[in-house]
C-alpha cells in the first residue's frame, strides 16, 4: 500500500453570477468513508473567469485494497448576494483502478530473474 496517484478535476465557469462573470471558490470539504484517502490542492478564494477553467489536482492515497469513494463539495459565491451563501457543487471521488496498487514492470522483472535463478540452482542440485 502507500502508493498515490493524482487526478485532475477541471472546473469551468460557464455562466455568470450576481457578482459578475467571476466565480469564486470559497472553500471545500471531503466527506465519506474514505475521505482521508484524498487530498485536494485548492486555495480558498480561487477565482475562475467567465469561460475560464481551473484545474484542481486531487491526490489519491491507496490506503487499502478495493474501491475508494468519497465526495468533494465545493462552496462558491454563485448566486450569492452580499454576504450571502452561494451554490455548492458535489463531485463523487471514485478513482476506479487507482485504489489497488499495481506492480511496476521493473519489480516484475526482478521477480522473474529471481525465479529463473532459483530454477537454475534447483537444476544444479539435481545434477550433482
């Protein structure tokens, strides 16, 4: 275990809100059974221009074998008046295939060489 992978979530501002064409990410939370297996690189107060895109890196830590799921909720200023609360957006974090670490090709090669060496030693023992 202990391996990690990074996914990119692309957030796009396709509309306008009360505050003009800017969309501000006020904060976020990660909730769910495997919430501690995810971390998000996002600064509160990040602004997305109208038509613009913000790439949010999400790191997934393989802390167990099997499927990992949690929810990422973003708090924004969309539709908020002065001092009001804006819209929230929730994304399911379900990185299929990333929760189970897979061996690297180099690791497999080392195992193959080790097995070949054992087979060779076994043949030598039988001949002697």
